[in-house]
C-alpha cells in the first residue's frame, strides 16, 4: 500500500484487523433462521457466536393453556421436517402420565409411520447438506423420493407437512385400504436409489474432501454437550433410544431385528452393501455424521417392512384417541424418544386438571447446535456451513 | 442399585443436603439444597456406579396460582422449581434432581432467585440454563455467559412465570 506522504514508497507492513461477519438469519445454509456472528481473521474463523430465537413462537407457554391433544398441532411445528415423530414423542409422554396401554396393532402402526418419517427427514438432511456444500442435484433427488412419502402421509391423514396424526391413545385414523401395498412398492424402489445417493454424495471425492476430518468430536465431547441422535452415533457412542431408552419407547420396537448404527471396532453393522469409509475420514467428523444418517435410511426401510408384516397380522385396533378434554392425573412425567435429529424430550407437569401446568419440550437440535461455539473455532470460513449442515439442525425445533 | 439403597447411600454421603426423596412417583426425584447442587451433581456424574453422564434437560417450573378463587384450595406455597433430568448412558437409568427456590430472592419482587450453575459439570447446562433464565427468571450464579437466548436481549419479564403479562408494545409492534 502506498502512503499518502510519498506514493513511491510501498508499505510492506500491512495491518489487518479482525472482522465480524454476520451470517444469517436469512442465510440459506443455516437451515432456517439461525444467525451466526463470526469473528474472522482473513479466511480463518476465530470465534463463532450463535444467536437464536428468530423462530420463537412460545410453544411452551401455549402448552400451558391447551389440553394435550390440542397441543399436538404445535408439536408438528417444532421439527417441521419430522412432524410425525414429534407427535409420537408428545403422545407417549401423555400416555405415560395416563398409564395408557396400547394395542399391538397401534404400536406397529406407529413404528411404520415413525420410520417413514425418519426416512423423509434424513432425505431432506442429505439434500440440504449437499446444498450447503455447493451441489444442487442431490437436493432434487432427495425431494423426489420425499415427495412420495408425503403422498403416502397425505393419504393417511390428509396433511403433507403438519400431520397431527399420532395422538395420545393411538392415531386419528387407521391406515387406508391398500396403503400397505403402496408403501411396500415405494420401499421396493427406494432401496436401489440409496445406492445412487451414495455415488452422488457419500463417495463423491469433492464431498469427502469437504467433510472428512472436519469438525471432529470425541465421544466425551458429544456426551458432555448433550448431543444425541446421529451426531452422538457419528462419534462412535452406541446409544439409540429405540434400543436403550425407557420402556415405553423400547416396547414399540420389542422383537424387531435391528442394530444400532454406530462404528464399533472400526466397522459398521454389515448386513447391507455399504460404501467403504474413506481413508481421510476420522470417527466423529462431518462425514461420519452424514454416513450414519444414510445408513439409518436403510435401517428404517428395514424396520418399516418388519412393522408392516406385524401390523397386517396384529390384533386389536389402531388405537382410539383419548378425549379432547381428558382429565390428567396429578403428577409429572418426562420422556425422551428417538427422533430423526436426536432425542426429543417432553416434560409434562399436571395439577390434576385437563390442562398441563407446564409443558416443556427438550429439543435435540438445541443441544446439537450448542457445539458450534466449540467446533467453529480456527476453521476456514467455508467449513462453517459444512459443520452446521452435518449437525442437521431445524430451527423450528430449537426456537420452539 | 435399587432406589432405596441409592437414596440411603446418597443421604449417608450428603446428609442434610438431600432435602427430600420421592420414589413412589412415575419418575422418582430427589430434592437438593441449592448450595449443595454442584457437589451432588459432580458426584452423580463421576461416581463409577452411577455415571449420570448425560444431562437431558433443565426446566424451570413456576408455582403460583393467579386465580384467587383457586388459590384458596391449593395446598402448596408459591415457589419456583428448577428440574434437572439426568440419564446414564452406560447404565440406562434416569434420575430427576430438583431444586426448590422462592419465586423472588428474599421475597423482593424483581430479585431473581439464585441457584449455582452446573455448566462446569455438563456443558449441556450452558444453553439450558440460559433458556431457564430467559423464560422462567432464575439466576444461575457462576454461569459463563448468562444472557437471554430465545427472547430478544431487551425483552422485559419472564414469559413462563405464571404472573407474566404480555407487553402491549414492543418497538412499535402492537402486542394485542
């Protein structure tokens, strides 16, 4: 830089200041309305501060003024990419307080719906992660398949995004006639498509370059930060509430054949044709979190098939919803269920009337996102979307 | 370890600091004095037999009946509870720890009740305590960065308190 005093002399001692960059709340790669304030030194981010609350809709306060069944539509709008799983989480919490037992058929119906919801959610997670990293096509592939799941859901309950289908006591309706065949047909054609996705993203050299070895978290760190779901399992902690959770959650999956997707002793449960782990990938990095999600899609397809078999032969009804103004016994319950993005917990305090004294939602993404402050330090700016995307957050659930 | 033996060992170790235990309810809970909270949590997390290594949730629950007719019938005094839900990944067991606080410190309205922060025990507590502070109005002493998380920084009041009233105006936006 030439100085004003003597333009011929070049100043070699160029001083640079740290710069604050505001990323969001409308940045497409922040998955909603997350705002990050990045302190950058050139290309390197030295400090990240997330600011939440742009989608805060006071769901918990509203829950103190509605009966549990009336609050179901609000749970839909928490994790709006997995509305069915949110309904399920709240419903079993209410059932735990009511000590309500479900028929076998209702349980299998819930497994079918929950696992399809998980597939839909992970497909969006995959497509959106591609977008974050600058490739557009996987997003279209993912939405093509997700559309078919939404069609199936629409046939079941009439809604495509905010279902309010699973309610305390069971579900609002039975599966329509011929639905199982359609669902089976869909799963049949979905399985080979997953192999395409692996070619598109999982083993793509650019994708591996952008994600392998980035944002590495040790098992101690993920547990300490309370991360759950694929983020936890991506770091090698074998913990899945469908196997390890409370009785009400594991009971639904009782007798199902499935293994928790998690790297143990250097390999994943190997009953499918998975692509190999690239040599650059380290356990607990962005690539592994993505990989766990992709494997869970295959696992969910398998679980869904098992559930359909059981559902068609099971006894009982699909579950009759409890009364809209069902009186709740005095007491309090807390229950976490395994949602696509992690463990969603609901805490319900009742004073003996039909309206909860306190309805609290523990968001999985809320905890998952809290690691950004620790992870997005001394990383290039381009790695920030890669790290946030690998956590697969949905702001509707974080802000509630 | 059965519930009763667990409580007995805990009481033997901490004595008066464990104020109460409720094992007969759906989710058994223990009550701890605010002063002993960090100490007890550290023990619950690190004891090799317990290993409550995951803090699932911190919730603030406000107990106040605003309806004077109903207030005559209730059998409790107004108070605020901070509820900690713990989970042990190795043992697959859960525990609820409660701290019961007055609604206002020294009963002076506007003075937030205080409870020590457990952010050094579990990092999860960092954001959860900010949320409880933001919505329920509990001050966590020793928290690394206690500020509002969901509501805007200049928000007035604590929305999840039972006597909270919606502001009529916020930066030119009508409340009602």
